[in-house]
C-alpha cells in the first residue's frame, strides 16, 4: 500500500509552499569611459511578468529568470484601461455590458496588438480581483478563469501578459555578451532578506549595456533567461518616457526580483493521506512551515547564480554546479515543534529519508509543481511517525534532508502515524507561484 500526503489547492500561496513574484527597476545613463552616472531614475518602478516568464519558473532557478538585461525601442502598452466601459460576469463568462470607452474586445484599440484582448491576458477588476482569459468568444464575450459572478458592472484593466518578449528588441546585457557587464559589488548584485518581513528575499542584478556608437533612444526594457529570442523574456517594462543615450554612453538597468515565501509560520491543516490515520491515531491534523530559507541567490562579487541552495525553487530536483545536491523526503518520530522561519530542528533520530524526489510534468499556465518522494518497505516501520518533510541531500557534502541546516520544509502531525514493513510511504508536496501585476 502507498500512502500519500498531497496538497489539493489552487494557485494561492496560503496552503502548501508558495512564492509571490514581483519586479522593480531603475534605469540610468552612464559614461562609457569613466562610468560616471550622467542621469538616473529616482524612483523604483514596477514591471509586468509575462506568461512565458511564469511558465519558465518550472524549469529555471528563480535567479536565472533575470540573468540578462534587455532593451528595445517598441512602445506598445503593457495594459489597456477600460476607461468608462464596464463588464459583468456569470461564472466563467465575461460580458462587456457598458461600451462607452472600450467598444469591444476584438479590435486593436489603436495599439500594436491584433486585438484588445487575447487568450492568456489577465483581466484585473476594479476591486483588484483577477481572471485569466481562456477564450475570446466574440467582441463582447470572454471565457475566463477563475469564475466569478456579479451583475453590477465593474471597470477593469486588461494586462497584456500574453505578449511574447519586447516589441522591438535591440540588445541584451549579461555574462558572455561582448561589450556588456554586470556592475557588481554590494548594492549592485546580490540577494538580500527583508529586515521587516523575514520571508521576503530580493534578488538584484545591475546590467551595463554596450557603449553606444550613435545616439540611440530606448522605450522598453526587460529581463530574461537567455542571450536571445523573444520567447526567453521573463518580464517587460514600458518606460514612462523614452531614454536617449548619446554616443559614448551606455544604458544601465537595475532590476530587483522580489520573492515572498509561505507558509512563513506554522500553518494548521488536515493532511489528505490515503490509508491514514491508523488506530490508535484518529486524524491527520498537524501544522506545516518552511524551515531553513534555502533558495537560489545572486552572488555579490560577480552576479553569478548560486543554485546549490535552491531547494525551495519550484524547478529544483538536483544541482550539479559544484558538489551534486538533490532534494530528498524524510519521515521521523521527532516531535519537536516547528521552528521559526529560517531555522529548523534536527529530526534525524530514528528517521529515514530518500536521496531523490521526482516532479510532475508541467500543465500549461497552472503555476504549480508537485514533487514526490517515496520511502521503501524497509524504511521507517514505526507506530510513532510525527514529522515529514523535505530537505537537501548530498553524499559529497554530507547534507541530509532532516538535518537542522538542510531541512527546507516540515509537516508535524498532532498524533503519531503508523507504517509497517509491507508498505511504502509516499509524500507529495505542492509548490505554487503567483505574480503581482504592475
């Protein structure tokens, strides 16, 4: 018999493991010879994370999503406001019932988009709730997810999350691209944790683009995970006003990717486990929390990605950038309470762990991944199992999933659970991710 602990949830971050993503940027003009800053943007502004960027979270370390800076000359908007138009909604169907501003969903609306609304765009309502467009039925009706119902008209904004890349890309900057570089050192590259909210980690890179040989104007910037192709753009930014770079100067882009991780404290729930509880246990109630804050990070000295610590990143199952590291599931009779965010209690006494876990294939636009580990018939045959979770494993670096330094996530049962020698024990953990719109 196989037991399974599995999170059944949507893309919210209040159950299971979740991370919210949002980006911020500044631009500057820098002398190509002296590195003197001629002009710099004063305030941080936000970006739009594209659908293709959200999809890539499944496959790349979070810090690799922003490995390259991108600049371009396109001017298409990132969003289209409904003006005085309003919509109503019945379940999954949206109806444009007031057409005094935006007249329909299918015309170009005076933009460079073929239609005001396209599949994959996000409708943000005036109350800040959101739905993703799954079909454009006609000029006045859309199919969306999730479903809502309201008969009083609401204003709305159409976020063009379906767009691929910049409108008119010119160049990229980053490791390996001739004439460009990261501006490194503290304050320019690195990963920092909030001193106010401990579960917020911000990754920063500063990109210096190539020195211009002629005066050049840029209207859009972004970041991505590869050296080329519109399909590798994580986020796009339409500048408030064009930035003009004279000959001999270069464009500088500073980009922060802020990540918020949950649960950051013990979260009470009932685990859904086939075959459990076994008497004398009468329930599978417990609490869960992230323990050691193990994510990918940006190195201060050179802007490189550190991925051997990327345990919580949705993409992670293993890393071979140095000594091989993998994700492993554990079970233990340890009853020690869950520790405060960023720390863990060792759960090794009489425990057992796997050295690998598998992850499910990705479902398009689902923004979640399930990772599963299985203990064999010979492991953890006890009637006092209280802790399950996952952590880092490495034989070369002596890392064990249930240790106090490598334990990333733990679920603590209120009552003891039982496994015998005829059974395997399988646990599936879900990680979701979401974006905060511009």
